C-alpha cells in the first residue's frame, strides 16, 4: 500500500490535521488532480483504552464512534512538506477543521490525545508522466509515514525529571538564534541589530485538561503561539518557552489528584526547581532578569501561587482566567504578589472562573498592597475569528492572539507613554 504524511495545524481550538500529503509513484502536474480525485476515511483511535474513540462529533451531541469520511476541500500537487508546486511526486489534500480531524478532544478537565488512522482512496486516474503510457489508478494510501507540524519547529516534548521529589514531564522551545540573526541581517529589515547573547524565558502553565503529557500541554491550547514569530518579536526577537506538565492538577493541594479551590498547590516547589535547573542548563543564553510567567485557568491560578511564593523572581506575570480565590489569600500573599508586574485577562460571562469570586475579589487587595504595574483586560464576552460567541472561559484564545490592550477601566494600557498589547508589555519588563 502507499504512504501518506499528516500535516498538523495548532489552532485556537487545538491541533488538527489540516492536510494529508500523499506520495505518488511518479510525477504529477498541477492539472492532473482535482477535488474529486481522492476520498478520505479516518478512524480516531482511543490510545488509552484501544479501539475507535467515542466522541461527540458536534459540540454538545452524543458520543459516537469517531470514524467516517472527511470532506476534501482542495487538492494540489506539492513537495514533500505540502507546499504547492506545478509538478511533483506528492499531492496535498486540504481538510476542514472538524471533529474527525482533531488530534485532541475532551473538555476543560481532561483532553484526550487521539491516534488518527487514514485510508485515502484514489477515485480518478492520474495521467502518466510519459504520453502513451498507462495512467496511475487504484492507489490506496493507508500507511502513515510521519507528521509535518511547522508550529512545533524548535520544540522538544520529551523533557522529564524529578524536581523537589516529584516526577514531572515538560516541553520547551529553544529559538534558532543563528537563523533569526541571519534574517535580521537582510537588507530592509527594521531590526538590524543581532539578538543579545542572553534571551528571556517564558514559563507557561497549562489548564486543568492539558497536564501529564507534553504534547497535550503544548498543543492542547496553542502554547505554540508563544513560540510563533509575532510574540517572539514582541519579547525582544526571541525567547525560550518552558511548559511543564502537572502530574495531576496545579490546583491539587496534596498530589492526590483532586482539584481543590483553596489557593494551594502540591507542585510549587517542583515547578520552581524545574525552572532553576532549566536556567542553569542554559546559563549562557537565558537572561535571569527577564523570566516571565503566565498561564490559563488552572495555570492562571498557578501563576498567582508562584508569584506569591517567589516575590521578585519573575519580571512579569500574566494570569488568564485565573481561579485565584480573592478572599482566601492573606495580606502577606498579596504583599508578595504586588512585587511582580501583573496583567490579568478575564471575561465577565466566564461560567467556570466567575469574576466575582476571583479577579473582582482579588483586585482591591492587590491595590491595597501597593501593586503599581497592575492591569486587567476585562471582556463582556468573547468571539472567535468568525464572530461566533465563545464560552467566556476560553479567553486564552484572545491572549494567544495578543488581542488584550485595554485596562480595567477600558483605557489603553501604556508603557512609558506608548500604547502596548499584552505581549509587548511583557517584553518590556526586566528585573532591576
């Protein structure tokens, strides 16, 4: 049988197979293939229980065996990485973002990584490269030869170790300094100076559903946006990203696997030990005055917990939809948190992290504690790129797309007099 590669896109709603790249037995030309040339069937496998996964094919629908035919949106001749070409030995099939192309599904409490097994059947003949010879017919592509995922370039997802007595996995991104400097040296590029020898580090903490396994941690809610060119440039041109995977939940006070809303975490010392070890391992290339911290939901809580326990260590903090219980924290904790510049992101109609008990309750304590560089972008509601209403808890979509730019009173956040976005603001900070 013939081989295919998957092409994975890390989007706002998680990773999905946006393209299949088929390896042909010969050369094809652009007009040799079309939308009706192939059919695509897929079975999404349950990697924990075995067999076809049971999943809701539509939001809120019943859980059914996750298998079926996927529409083919377009077909074009390409190179082995899926880039369109006039002639080539590969063909790319463009697929829609839908349940049957999702690599991860589940809910905010648990994401499940699915194994996708495709069977692509040729429906229309491809003319032979040499006129008069027999056309190519009857191909079936059912052997996966790997995955292409540009968003994961520079990432490692195999980090593991024991930190403060706790076994923990992690992923990390290391920028390609030589390639970035070569690009900066091109004529006409605005920032012509090479990168500094030492770069910032972003510690990013996942939500409740993305723990344990680094692929789920990094791709489940598009942490890859932080390693993308837009945010990297706003952080000074390049930055390391460290994304640990909680063995249970960050909001687990004793490591027994229960999520408890009491502002305590079993993993504080372990996360700090991981950061310290990572910094030592990259001592020549990490700027310890520019270590930033942030996270979404469960990780937004952990962001608050870490800056409360390690005041003055992080240069800036970004708690996103953070379930930090405002009235449980002590004056001493707020005094410690106030030492770190903070930019919170919250939605008024968040049904999971309700603002009244969290951001709204914490805010006056932070102000009273003397927090100076303190901001919060507060949305009435949020929408996706198509204008569809999103659950308010999903405000990490706006954070990853660097949309926050207003303060709690609706005015633009400014740094040294100039308006800034969330990630521009982060990149401006360093410890004294």
